């Protein structure tokens, strides 16, 4: 008795209609994803390309796969034929590689630029200045097989609600400013199991929830 269906139902009740739920299935077996799928969930997030490819091959093809982890450029080619959204893009070099691989499949791959909002040093991401530079650059506009459709952020791993709120708000404010110049920006991906309610209150429209659906993971990733 895993309770995946019940967890999903409970979480769906607390999420407004305009907020997209990405079920983060990293490290979890295919049977767990199938159970969530049977309960109606269609969007899943993984943080390792190889693991996502294995799951893509084994599971129904109407699943939308989101890559939420830090990207290694040399592995982008393995997911270019099916990935729906890449959340963690944090360099122009990676964008260029995604564009190159997407082109081989005649696809346009949607990407989010990852902003650094956490105070921790361990979190990846770009400064707001750097995001501005990348979004507006001629070199980026020339990439016809990627589309930057929003921003992603991970808050500090802390229970301090005030700090979390500040971090979410800073990204939401930046996102709202950027949207005025860049109409393609539609998605603001922030919020995980422990902080998604606060993230939604502060402007998130896409949450990435793992352990609250599938239970705690056995190992740290
Ligand atoms: C693992 C992970 C999540 C989900 O974390 P939970 O706390 O289990 O909900 C969300 N976003 C990213 C980028 C992750 O790596």
C-alpha cells in the first residue's frame, strides 16, 4: 500500500487550476510512476538523463517528461527526441547544445533558465543580470530549436518561512518584470514538497513535488 494515488489527490486539492504539477519521480521505480499515471498524472520530472530515458522507453508515450536536474551537455543528445521541458538551464553553452540536438530531431525544445535565489553556495543557477543578458542576446535569438518559456528557482533548504518567502518573491518580481519584454516567458517553476504552498502564494505556476507524492527517497540525489 503505497498511497501514491491518495497523495496525488490530496495535493491536487491544494493546488489552484493555473498551477501545473510536475510529479518528481527520480529514484522511484517504474511501478510507482505507472500508479501515478493510472491516477491521472501525466507530467513527471527526473534529474538524471539516463534514468529518464529508461523510464520513457518503458512507460506510456503520452507522458510529458521534464528534466529538472543539473545538465551535463554531453548527455543532452539522449533525451532530445522526447523531453518536453528542461528546467535547469544555467548557461548559454547548454542552450546551444540543446539547440543542436533538438535540430537533429526537427524539434523545438522548451527551456527554463534556472535563477540562483538560494543563499546556499551549492545551488546552481544564474544571476538575474546574467538571465537578462542571455534572454536578450542576438546569439540566443538565433537559436531556432530552443524556446525559453520561463524561469526556475530552488529556494534555500531551510524551514525559515521569511527567508523562503523573500527568495520566492525576488524571483517572482524579476519574472514579472522580464515578462514585459519577453512575451514567451510564461512559466515560473518554483516550489517542492516542503515549500510549494508558499511558492504558489508568491507567484509560482509550476511546482515540482516528489516525496509528498511518492514517499521519501532512500538516498540523497
Ligand atoms: C528532487 C527535486 C524536487 C522534488 O523534491 P521533493 O522535496 O521530494 O518534493 C524538486 N526540484 C528539483 C530540482 C529536485 O531535484
